[in-house]
C-alpha cells in the first residue's frame, strides 16, 4: 500500500499545533474554545459557535507557560466550527515562532 505524499507547509510562518484555552470576544459575544494551531500571524480555533469572515475579535490565549494574553484579530476564514484568525497589530513574543 502506498501512502499519499505529505503536503508541504506553504505558510511563510508555519503554525505550531497546540491546545490552549482561548476566549473569543466578538461584539457582545464571549465564546470559549481551544486552539488547534498558533503562529506569529494567526491561529485556528475550535469553537462551539460560528463566526463570519471579517468579524473582528479579541482572542484571550491562556498558554500553560504564562498568564493570559489578549490579541486583536479578524476572522480570515471560517470552516464550519473552525475559524482561522489573522492577528492585527502587535503580537506577544510567546506567539512568535516556537522552536
């Protein structure tokens, strides 16, 4: 049996698969979820509520190695219950490339 070749990561800044609690503040909604992956320019989250592309939000990440940090973002793409966010403005150092 031949396995399919693995797709090459095409992002300039690859994301890291991590599972951290995250709270999304979008308008008057506060949605609890978890990260699927995080990178220096964006993140993909698992949420129970759907957000629309273009929605502005504040993401509050709670990584295991530190205190909660807020990041402003926009919903870049929405795949059923897994929106991809693009960060806007300054990004905390802990979200910079992980090695």
